[in-house]
C-alpha cells in the first residue's frame, strides 16, 4: 500500500460566547483536518484545533505541499519511520514545534487511522496489543472566566456549571481555570473555594493556569492558597521551557503538577519527567512531532517514574492514547457541549460518561470518531483539494 495524497481542510466557526483562561481568550472554533489517501482506497484522518484553539491555522496551509511531497509513495504502516524522517529533517528551518510539530503529529494520527482500518482494529488495540474493550475516566474541562468572576453572580455561575457537569454529565472530575492576572490570587482562591463547595469532597478538582505565571513566588503563593481545597493537580503553571520554575514549585507544594500540552518532542518530556516536576503528563498526540508513536515513547518514560497520563484536548484522538497507555490511572479531558454546541454536529458520536465517570472507548477500526465533513462544509475556509 502506498500514500497517494495529503489533503488539508481548515474550518472556522463562531461560538456563542468567548471563553478566557489564564492567558488566552477564545472566540472562534477552528479545526484543521488532514486526509491521507492510499492507492487501495483507504483514507486516514488526523486533525488539530477545536473549541479552545484560536490559533491562525490558516497559515499552516502553506506547509502542506512540503509534507505531501515527503510522504507520497511511502507505506502508511511505516508510521514510526515516517515520524523519524519528518522530525529530523530540516531542523534549522522548522525547529521542533509550532506548525511543524502540529502537522506531523496530525499526519501520524492519520497513518494510525489507516493502520487500524487495515487491521480491522481500533487504534487503542493496535497501540496496546490488547483487543479487549476499554473504559477510561474522563474529566470535564471548563471553569473559564466570563467576567464578574469574583462577585456573587460570577461564583454562582461557576457553581452552576460544575454542578451540571457532575449531576448531568456524570463526571467525577472537573477542571477550572486560574492564574489570569486580571483576577488575581484573591478572586481565584474564592473561585476554587466555591468550586469545592459546589462539587463536594469526593469529586476531583483540577486547576489550570495555562502558562500564566511568570515567577516562582507567584505560583507558590497560589499553590499555598488553594492547598486546603484538595487539588488533584495544578496544570501548566509556567511556559514549557521554564525548567527551574517548575522545579521550585514542585519542591514547595504537595499538589501534583500537570504539564506538557505545549511540549512537542520526547526529549522535552524526558527532561521534565527526570527532574520530577511532571506528575500528570498532558501530552497531545495531535500536536507532538510523532503523534501516537511519540506519545507511546513518552508514556514509556512516564510509567517508569510513576507518572500518569492526562492528554490535552481533541478527546476523540486522545481517548485511544489513554486507553492504550494508562487506562487505570489516566484521565481523559472532555469538552462539554455547552462550551461549543457546534462540536456536537462535527463529532456526532459523543464520549458520554457512565455513572462512575468513565467513557467507553470506540472499537470501530481506526480512530472511529472522525469529524463529520458534511456538517463542517459550511465552515470551510481553505482546502488543498483541487
């Protein structure tokens, strides 16, 4: 079997309201969808972007001819070899991150989709070597800033959202945002306290800074303020190259640190895991150079050090990663419908949680949860298909 084409489509749609985290505000939803076609009629899908992804993905389109040329006539089942070639080619030009990492990650996911269709197995079974049906524990992402966040009405709105996530969506784990400089430690501590009050003592509460902290003193002060509220993890306190800051925070608080959604290579994860400042691994197979292949390499390092896996975003792709690597201790991030109603049209098969807060992973061949291009076509802003 040979690869015959790489097709890129970019979609952008308006969401009902903006959402803000520690350092970013998101308006539109945006999705970059790749299709890898073969001479035997099998097509693989990979993608990146989504609800909280206001990146200028349109500029990625200029890279597509370059990558198409380098994967044409390759065997799609040689995903690891293709990953190695793409990762190391022209490092001076592309580096390891940005468009290069994200596009090669999405290509790798598409190759695994093809491999699953060839083998008539879901991607998680191919990755793990275990064909048994799997479930993983999900957590509901949310708790964004909307304004008046420290006022009674803002706190009540946050509590209502979290109660809905627990009582209606059946999650046993929720995540909220902290660290926005316009909020500050006092407001964020109120938000954490209100969250714990709303969900009770038995639901896991995660907090996500989205790289907003600039120094260790600020991060440590926040950690000390929220420690009494039984925080399951503190996510992305600093930018991903702040090795020393992560180390200082880890030494100052018992709260486990989660990070990695903005890391692109296996060596980057290795450094953080080795220094002991990453307890929950937020690797994202859609944007890492090497996709699922690199993700499993990261998991081998993480498992050895007793870490657990909690991938970032794109739950339809990440669910196979968690199920294959860490189905017992891992967590799957799930974006709920109220954050972006259009998402339910794009991904019509929802990863619903059962009474115990677990999502059943699809067993269709390949990825199984590919975007609905018919529902997306009204949002198309770019296609490389002639």
